[in-house]
């Protein structure tokens, strides 16, 4: 899945280890390794948690068949925003913002 590969590449660019991400996600390092393995089928909730753990934003756009790009009435956009730096153990809750355009 290209999305996962992009997130893993970003994690590496930021100098974060799988253990760093696991701690921020409150998961084990092997769980993060499994998530990063190509060929998996992760849930959107796991993708969001991983993205937030590395301080990334994920945008998900759904369009009706044949919809013109930028047509508000035929597309919905879910915006997930993380707070930088990414949360660590004991930090406050992370805010998720969902907006429908």
C-alpha cells in the first residue's frame, strides 16, 4: 500500500525508530513492524494513529464516480491533524478534526 510506504519513509526522514513510534502509539515495536510490512491491510484507525505518532497529517478524499475535482457537492474530505511534536507517553489527548466539504 503506497500510503503506508509514504508514512514509513516520513518516519525514517524524521529519524524516528519503530520503538519511538510504538511508544507514542502505546503499542509494541513488533506491532509497528507488522503495520509497516508491505502487503498488510491496516484499518484506517491504525493509519491515523501511526500518522499522528509521527506528526503527520492524513487527508482522505472520497469522490462520486465521474465527479469533477473540486466539486464540493460530490466529494467529502476527512482531515486528520496532529499536533507537533507528536504525543509521547503521558501527554494529553490528540485532537482529531473531521470536516465534510
